[in-house]
């Protein structure tokens, strides 16, 4: 199998003039291993019941049904996610393979955009009748990166422009228009949206959020399991355990969804412990500076105030693989919407003279991915155990 096919893109059945994009093997493998492990766990239930001693009851009917049905369901889901979902490009139309297959003529497509989704990016087709069709594949997300995503998105746009599409910015319909420089993260192609939100990527928020969820589960277990001086949980213990758990869960939600920046045509809104709204005209520049073993973006305002942004950021261990493209998007919005600046400012002139110039962020290292993945797996397992123990304690206590 060719490298192009392994990466989720190849000529469909060898036909000329057709391109089929589906999940790459790098995206399919983690999900296949997870579903395979779940199927083996169900099949092992039958094996464990078959080797029990004589005189014990036979295998329950529900265990037999689950052991047979779940592997079939998992196999069907893997086939749909790995081989069915995607898009087929033809000279006449785009054939979208979602849960419901649709054939969209290129003349009915108003825009081909790349939008953020769940910490990653995906391609969205905007139709002339206002319908919006997100594509399951190609996409690029946390733990399922597609190295050729930008190339695939550009190819889809090229086909749209070459077979009847009209560029919304230039009013022309030639494929050469797609060679313009992308504007970074978010709507990489086409016009800017009226509003764009940036939140921490799962690679930064997931480990801390999982740790807080684990502490919340432990607080609930401690509150409802009783204390050394009482055989049964007291109302005060339950109340304290519930309040601590709620506070920790709210903290996990804030770290994952509450922090970030919101871009609009008039201002940049910073969402954090102290939220601020900064008009584009009050920004003198957006610089990248080292911080905590990584790097972050800082707004330099016209009055000299410096405002660190919660996203995008790169830490010593946690990372944001879209750091450079998100930084490019922020600067592009500023250059587009600021009316008091005639041209882009050089970030180097806004940094201290004794600070060395930072090279572009090269992306996470292998050891960083390994550490974060192991931490998430261990914390997820501990949360599962805590939930099971808590359920058992609540059942016995009842």
C-alpha cells in the first residue's frame, strides 16, 4: 500500500478524476486498539464463565448477548470510522460520506473553510442555500493528527475552484486563487468569520482537568463512605464532600472551556480569572516571549500595558501544536481590524533588546507526547476505579 493511501488519501479504485479521502492509519490505529481491547474484554467474560467450577450457574443470557453483539458493533463502527467516513472528489460534485451520504454539486458550494473543532481542525462546506456540511474526514485532532491535513484541505478547495466554484474574496473561479497565503488557525481559507474563539487544546487542559476530576471523585467517596468515628456517613460529611467535588469540577470546566480569547471585528476579549476586552486599535503589537520553560503571547498596548494571553501557550511539558498558526491568526485579525495602524508592526521592536529572538515553535517532542498520554491513561483509570468504588460504597450503604 502506498504512503498516500496510508495517510488517508488515494485514487478511488484507480479511477482517473476521482480522489477519495478517508481516515489515515495513524488516526485509525488508536481507535482500533481501544475497540479491540473492549471486544476482547467482552469475549473474555465467556471464557471466565466456561472455566468456573461445576455446580455454579451457567453463563447469563445478557453476558452471551453482549459477548456476541458488542464485537459486531465495534467492528461496524471501526469500518465506518476508518473506511467509510470521508469525501470523494469528482469533476461534477463532492460526495460526502457521513452517516447520510450526500452528493453536493460544486456549483452549489459557496465556500470551503477550515474551522476549529474539539481542539483540532476540520473542513466545512458552505452551500449556496445556507446549509453547512462539516466533513468527518479529513480532520486533525488531539491524538489523531493528520500530517497531510493542510494538503488535503487545499486540494478540496482547488477542486471546488477548478470545477465551478467562485472565490468569495476575488470573485474568480480559478484554482490558482487557492495558492494565496493562509491566514492561520481557524478559517484558513476564505473570509474571516464575525467571531472566533480560542480555547486551550486538550493536550494542555486534559491532564489538569482529569486530575481535578479524580480529586472530585475521591472527595465524593470520602464524603459518602463515612469517617473513622462514625459507621455511616454524616450529613456534614456528605455536604462537604459534595461541595468540594462541585468546586473541583467547576475548576476543571473553567480550565477546559472558560479560559481563552474571543476575536470579534471590534475587539479581542481575554477570558481568564480577570477578563478584559481590548479594542484592536489599542494594541501596539502581539509578541512571543519565553515563559516557564515554554512560550506565550503578550499583547503590548498603546499605553504600555502588557497583557499575557491564556492561549495559545506552550509549557515545559504541555504543548499546543497549533501555537504558530494560532499566533498567525491573532496577528492577522489585528492587522485586518485595527484602523489606527497602517501596517504590521515588527514584534522584535517591542521586545527587550537583551532577549534573544525565538525561533518558530517546532512542535511537541516524542517524550512530551508519551508523558501526557501516560498521565491521561493513568488518571482515566483511577477515575474509573474511583467511580466503581463509590458506586459500590453507595450501594452497600443503601
